[in-house]
């Protein structure tokens, strides 16, 4: 089960100035929430411009294809994923949480040379598979990394290099698709109707995660459960309720939204969420074209670790944050704390279990924030497995989509990233960007 404990956003717990009367707010906002949900479900049904991410969890064939691909390549000891943003963050988050480490996954999501050279020096090309992933098929960082790894493979393996590359890209767009066709490379398609930051359950995530030994069917089953909750009436609709709480606090002067899972294994889920939230909701224009410049700022944290790094700010700093905890109800395994002679001052820990301490710290931190009138709520997962992680990821996608509707922005584009790309092409001397290069030079950017 995935449940949400909203106690620490209620007036009863954090006072009328910082708390919500959630029942009243849900009643008052039922019409806009119902409109948001209907708009999104209608987009799901719209054959011309469907929201592909809603249908993705129904597609179990792709998961089976990814597993077949893994089974057909038992020689793989290392998978190098070349991708960035939505083409890497989802797989990184799920791999960190559930990967079995039998096959090593390496993510090249930046172009700093030293780590790339270090990775190249550590790999055996004979047992390495390179999965280059790009929805647009043109992202400079991913393409640059592919140029390096493509030559590295051919230098080591000759014509055999082809067997060591899998391409995941748009069915038609970009440079990778024709290149894969020309060389007969294994290629997977990213559905054109699924945006990059919503694509973790497409081949973008499923192919690397098949090699990571993750239960792909479980991920999809959990995501289908999230879809089910998003089809419920508002009073039982968890994605609508968390979206409403996010919206209300954003509108009430809390522009920062923290995601803090109490789990080292889930430490990269906030990284994935930051892109989902920031790129979907950080927009200059509303859907009606007015200049709004909206968007809650997502902040990543992990418990208990960031109790010792960020909670000071959360508890005593500005009243500008909503903190969302994710807590597991039970561990998959545990560890008893031994009594140690000479350390009797620690006897409150003797014989206890690590998960008991983790849970106590999560509850203590949430309550300490509430006592300081800092709103926070806790998403509770029964345990950390593929089903519950798939549920959480799809829940957060729904939450973000509903929040986009409430904010009146298009949550499914990212126009703000284009100018930086154009400038990069100009600075790199790309043909067709000469005038822009001159403009940059005149502005002192060379
Ligand atoms: O998958 P790609 O087309 O290579 O894009 C990778 C990323 O870069 C783009 O600039 C967008 O900001 C992201 O939404 C996207 O996930």
C-alpha cells in the first residue's frame, strides 16, 4: 500500500497560521481538481495528442522485450547508459533502490572528461554494453559521449562493436535512429507521446533496469495502481490531494517543496523528482499566454542524513517550505544493535534494530517540524519493492500533472532549455549558428 499521513499540514497540528483545514480545502477545490483530472484523462483518451505516460504502465510487452534482450546477452557484465535528464534520472533512481548489482550499471550523464576517462579505463569492452538513450536523438552531451564510446568499442572489437550498442530513441526523429538502422543496431523506441521526464517506465528505464535485475512487471503493476488512484473521486484521490496541498502552500508563500525519503536506497528518487517538478511547473507563460513566471522550487534531501545538514534551515529558517517525507513501513531485512561493554551510555540502542531507529528519526523529525509550525506530510510505502516504487513514481507524475493544471501551465513542454542549447551550438561552431556566435562574441561570451 501507499498511503499519505497529512496530520502535519492540519491546523490542529501546526496551527491556523500555517495549517490547512484539509476537509474544507478539498471540498472547496473539488471543482478545479475534477476539471484537472478530467482534462488529463481526456488527454489520455485523445488519439491526436495523448498523454502517453498514463498508458505506459499498461504496456507489458515492452518490459518482456527488455527482458528478452537481457536474456539474449548473458555475456554483459557492465551496462554503460549514455543519457541525461529524463533519459537517465529515472533508471538511476530505480537502479539505486532495487538494482541487484549482478550487472554493473554506469551512467554517463555529463561531459566532464576525467570521470569518462576513468570509466573507460575500468571497463572490459568485451563484456560491456553501451545503451545510448536520447528522446530527441540530438542532445549534445549524450551524442558526445556516444562518439567516445562508439570509437572505444570499435578500436577494441572491430566490426563486433555493433553487438555492444543498444539505441533507445524516438521512432523517427534524431540522428540515432537512421544510424541504428544503417548499422543494424538493436534499437528501442521511446513513444513520441511520452515526455522525457515521464519516460522512466518506457524502454528508457526498462532496458537498463532489465540488466539491473529489477522486477519490471512489478514496477508497471505499481504504476497501474497509481493510475487507479488517479481515477478515484477527489475525496479518495491521493494524487489530487497531494497536488492540492502542494498548490495551496505554493500559493500561500511557500515556494519550496522538499522531497525527503528516509531511505538511502531511495536517495536518487528526489533527483528524478526535481527534474519532473522543475521542468513541468517552472514556466514563464500560462496556457492562456499570460506572463506568470510560476513554479515551486523542488529541493532534494534524504533522511536521516539531511537531518544533519538541512533540517536546521527547515525548522528555523524562513517559513517558505513544504517538506514531504517518504517512509517505509517495514524493511526487507534488519540488523540488531549489539550491546558493547564500556558504551553503556548507548544502552538505549542495545538490542534495538536499525529500522526501529530509522523510523523513530523520521517520526521525530516530522514532529519537530510540526512543533515549529513547518508543514510536512509523509508518504508511507508498505515496503521498498518494484510495486511500491512504481506506484510512487507514477503517483508523483500524476501529482505534477494535476499541479500543472491547477497552476494553469503546460506541464509537458520545456521551452526554457532551448536558448542554452542554441548558445552551446554557437560556441561549439556548429554550422548554421554563425550569426548567433557573432552575437555572443559581441556580448563578450566566447
Ligand atoms: O532524451 P533527450 O532528448 O536526450 O533529452 C534529455 C533531456 O534534455 C532536454 O534538454 C530536456 O531538458 C529534458 O527534458 C530531457 O530529458
